[in-house]
């Protein structure tokens, strides 16, 4: 190595002396040339023995760079000035890289850990002198990057009442809160639906506990999100137009005498004007105000919030109420001087309260109760008809509504609520209870209040609310329930001493509540406003309790106690069917706004369970009644619900990898996420037409129904030949091609869009709700068991036997109708959402009669005709990706638009073409779908609710043996196993 340095030094000196001889350009060419001339020495002499040339550069002590070529020779000479200039640029770049901060850490964080001090973060002088200037610049720069200080820094400031109210009001801009929202938010899973923030289900395990409460004690629900429309006008004008949107064929109407008097609550289904049985709007309940001698009558129509806009639009159309009576202006628009100061306090960012504010903690804004979540608070809430003078008012969230469910709900009511005491003296300072004092001066109203109180006390001697006449209404005025709170939670139990078979209780059973006792002051908006505004606050009430001589004793407010008008409405529970009569009965309580928590907490202290939306769903499921909006596929709210449910289930399906999700094509499930009701009804109509067993509704006479030589039950005329069951059916494969059974339609590619399905779901079918026809079909569903039970039932109900002369006119009137049915599994099994209801074959019924342990047949596996297309799409995507990487510089080719759209709809495991005939796609003929299904705690087996085609149902009942009528097969979407179930229609 020394000899090498000795040789390099003269070469460099010689190069410096001859710098003027060679130009700079020649030097650069020589520097980067691999064949540059060098000294006449052999390079091999510098390598140790046994070591190759390439190994020297990779050694630890090698003088050559890692990638420097060994064959490169040393230059004979270099220019010192140019060489130093190039090295100087590299050194500057290195120093700049070292000085530049590569992380987001501050200056004091770059120090070694043993030199760091906590005070350095805010005191620059604690840093070393060489870093103080840099830290000062960072501090100046951070001022501009610092975010705006929040108006509430710490939790103590956030929990101030003035800030809490402002924050709560901000969070209610999109979804309104109920008055019990904060109580629910601490104990429930909250969901945002229909413009409200509602409790879905309790956070604790309470599924069975809630069922026990509904069966043995009491379950409480907040139904204040339900919408109320008030109609005011002359009785004849109201009834004339209301008759256009309902039908006596479905049951009650607004003209029902018992409901028109105001004694009972009514339930009916609304349709668009003169459009029955099509264009359904939804189910509603209604209450008439009892007659008080004036010409005008008041009517409350209660509905689900998903139905409100459609019903309100139809009511304004039939009554011609286009002009608003007044524009609704929220109360906070008019701000007083005191409220302006309070707002200034809220808006002062990061500032402390001023000592000049003498009000102190009292200077807080009162929480206003404004509107609801389904309307804009700045729009009108009342409309008047210039022709008839009828006024439609939106009283949603003006009246609160609680529901008590269970046999002891009346015990909870009688323990919690006490009738208001009479008051004849009015406080001169305040206007508290001035309306009650005026009414107490009238002897007739005092007598009415005493009779209402006596009837209310009789409720404690009733074993269950179902013993009362259905829909009984009782008006009452009660005192403040907060003064009757027990010291600790207790369970309300009935008083057995009052369970006496006296004449008053027996008369209440038979006749119900008299008409005059149904009157309540809650119908008067001025009184409700007075009661809401003059409510004693919780703070004042607690202050009065603290001043009691004996802590915990009863608090007597005297004349200052609030008087609250309420309305009690009995809910009859399960009325249809033969089993569980009266299950789920209870009471609805209507209150003025602002009193929600004042009634809620006393109910909780009586040991009630609280349920949410899921408990309401189970309540209707055990009653086997349709739930809003899940089970109303013929109204717009039901269509919207089905659309949202399909989207959520599809997204959940896509999140799973293909190997971990069901292949519905192989399972024979055409539509696992939505029920194609329109196509089901249409396919059954086509089956009947093709077999000559169906008459088009345009045929004027029913005697033409047996044309073309075929009767309704002719087995030769069946469209699809049913496959016979076999023991090894699970191993067989049903070959399906894309051309079989597929109805070609124009402009249909991939999965049907839901917007296209809306029309078929609303216009291609109707739901049969005629009570007369439903009772007739229900009687035909019962089998012959024992001593001809079905014949006795038919004769008892006055129904006719199932003959062609009887059921063919029904098919003519309703060719595309669906029927609401309930199903109970004969053996094990748990029905699920969108399960298929199918018709069993003769061999299935024969196998069941021979083997009682026979669970049901199996569906043969289908062939996935879309698997090749999906694989081809994957290969195209992969090939395109490879081509993109190989040719990044080339512009990408534009793919075929039609091919791209077709491939976007391909999802492995789902049917990706237009749906074929849904009735004949599988080995068992499809009859309908399940909308709700689960294991029922009430009957101890799997139960399901859903819709079936009326044509298919009559076809099945006519062909089944007498002892097997009503037997169907159920198959869940992700299974091949069919299971037997009993079909019933409960009316």
C-alpha cells in the first residue's frame, strides 16, 4: 500500500503541472473512460495469493467501492481546482442533509435523554444557547399553526348546564331526540331512523327478561316518535272525505259508531283516494274527541313516522288544504336581552365567566321543545281548507306516548299515578293551575273527574288489561307523579283485596268506560301549553325535599302541585287465532310535552322493564301481526325498508371472502336478500293461465273458468313436473342452463336494480286484506283431524266448502294477491329471514305419514352457471394489470362499456341475470317468502311470518289430501334442507 501511494503522488503533481496543456474536456473524457492509460505495472501483484479480483472490492478492508469496477485504472493526473470544487458541492449537500430536521420533533426533543428537562417545552432559556434561537423560531411558527381554542376546555366547563344545552341542541340538527334520549343513551344501543335517534335494544342481556316482562309483569316503551295529525272540522265533511281513503271491506272505518263517539280507539289501513285495494298508504290508529256540543269535531290519526309524509300529502289533497293557516316560527327566534347575554357567554371562546353577571348559575337558556325530526321547523305545521274550513294540524312531539305491555301494567299505572285533588283557590302570583281552578268551579266537571277517578281505581281489581273491551279510552287528570316516588325500586303487584267479584268490576268488563269518562283536557292545546310551561323543575323539587323536617317523608306541594291531563288507551293484545288470547295487552299513555322524564322515572321505580325497537318487533312477532314498515310490501315505506335491507345484506355478503360465504346459485336461492313479490304473483298468474286453470279478471262470468277441457285440479295441466324425493338427493345435481326458464327482457343486464323492482313491488300485486275472504281462506287451511274438526269449524264460522264455484271467483277478483300467513314448524328447525315457503309433493306427504321422524326432503344441488364468467373476469383483470405494468408509457386502451357494466354485476354466489320463473326454479314449487322468523319462546318451537301467493295457496289446498291441508315446506336461503311447517291464516 505505501508503494501505491508513492506512485499516485507524482502522478497527481505531474497532472497539476500540465493543467494548461490538456483541456478540461479531455480530462473529463479520460476520467470516465474504462480504457484510460495507466502506469506500466501489473494489477495482479496487489492481490493476495488465492484471491480473485472481484473479491477485493467486497472485502472489509478493500480500498475500492462496492460497485466500482476493478478493471478501472487510476488516472495519470487530475486538475486540483476542478477536483476540489466538485468535492465542495458534495460536502455542502452532506452538511445540509445533516442540519435539516427529518422528523416532526421539536428542538428540545432532539437532545440526548440525559440532557432533556420538562421545563424546556415552555421555557426556551432552559435549552442550550446554541439551540435557543431555533426553538424561538419554532415557537413563533407554532402560533400560526395552533388551532382555535374550543369554547369548553375542561370537563368541568363542558358539564356546565349552559354548555350542555348548546351541545345537545347542536347534536339534534339532523336527528331529533326524544325526552328520554339521555336515559336511553346510557343503557341502550342507539340507532338513527326516520329522523329520530332511538333506542334499538338494551346493552345488557335482557332478551328473555323482556319476554318474561311482557308475559308476567310489565314492559315499558317510549312511542313518542310516532306522528300525530289532528283534523278539525264538521263531522259530516270529515267523514265524507275520509271514506275515500279506507274501505269497510278491511274492517273498521272512521264512521264506526263505537269509535265515532270517542269511547274506543280504532285501527284501519289507509289507501289513496278511491284506489282500494291498490296504492296502500299504511296502517293507522285514530281517536275521536267525545262530543262536547259544538259543531266541530277533533280527530287524532296516529301513524308511524315512515308513513307520515305520504298520508299527510293525501289528506291535504282530499281536503284541499293547500294554504297554511300560520307559519311555524321556533320560539328561540325571539331572544330577550337576558338570553343575548347568555349567548355571549357561550360564544366567548376560552374566556371565564364575568363577575359582573349577577345571575350566576341561573343565567342559562331553557331547553326549548321544538317540532320533530320529520319536518322543517321553519315550515308550516297547520293547513286550512278554504272550501270546507277543515284544519289539518301536525301535533307530532306535542303529545308524548308511552306504552305499557303486560298483565300487570294496570297495577303499575294505579301505583304511579294518583288522581288530581280538587283546587278552588288560585295563586295570585303565578298562573299555575289556573285552568284547573276554573274547571273545579263547575260542578259537572267536578262530578266527571270523580267518576273518572273511581273507574281508574277499579283498574287495580282487574287481573289483566285484556279483560277490558278492546281500545277502551279513559281520560284523567293526575297530580305530579314525582312526589309519589318510593324510596327504592319496588315491583308493582296487584292488590288481592280489591279482586272482588262486585257489580262495578263486572259492569266495567261488559260495558267498558262510559262515553263522558273518555273526555280529557289534553285535547285543549292552550291547557297543554300551560301545563308544559308551568312545570316545577327538578332543582326546585329537590330543594323542597331537602327542607323537609323528616328526610324521606312524603312531599306535599299543596296548591302548587301541577295537574297534568292524560289519556289512557287500552291495547287488546293478541286477538286473532286460537292460542294465547290477549297476550301482549296493555295501556298507552298520552301526555303533554315536557313531562316525559317526570312520568318515565316513576314507572322505572315500579319495576318495569324497558324495551326498544327490537322488543317492539318481537312483541308484534309473538302476536303474529304485521310490523311497520317491515311487513307492508305494498306501500312505499315497505319498499324503502326492503331496499335498505337489501343494500345492508349485500354489503355484508361482499365483505366476506368467497370461500367463507354461501354460494346461493348452487343452493337454488335466486333472491337471498330481497323478496321479489311482484314476480312471484306474476309467475303464479302465468302458471294458471298456461294450465287453463285460471280466468282473467276481464271475464264477466265465472262459469267460463273451466275452458279448454281442464279443471283447476287437473294434474296433467301442471306447468312444472315436480321431482320425487329420494334418499340421496343431496348428492344429485340439478343441471340449470341460463336459457331455461329465463324470461328475456329488454335492457336487463346483471342483477336487477332495485329502482326497477319498485314498480313490480307496488303495482304488480296487492295484499289481500278483505276480512270476509280471509276468514273463508283461513277455514280452508285447517285439516281434518279426529271427528271432522275442519267441517265443524267451517259450519260454525258460516263458511262454505272449498269447491270450484267458490274459489274461482276469488281468483278472478285477485289474480295477483298476496296473503299474510303464520307458520309453525312441526319438528326442529329455525326459520330465517327470506326463507322460502314451498309446496310439498305427494311423495313428501306420503313419506311423512309413514315415518313420523321424517324432517323433510333435500333440494338437489344446482350448477353455478356464472362461475366461469367470474373466473374469466378475474383473468381479464389480472391480464390487464400485468399489461399496465409492462406498458406504463403507453396510453391505456378504452374497454368495451357493455362488457364492463356486465362484469361489474358479477358476484360469485349470486344470480347475476334477470330472474327466471321463481316458482319452478327448484324441485319444490315456490309459494311465498318469510319476512320474519325465529324460535318462539311463547310456543316453544320455530315460528315464521310471511306472505304467500293467493293463487298458489288455493291451488295447494285444492290438491292436498283432507288430513294434510295446510302443510308446507320451509327452506332457509343458505340450506338445502326442507322442513315441514303448518300454515295458518289468523283473522
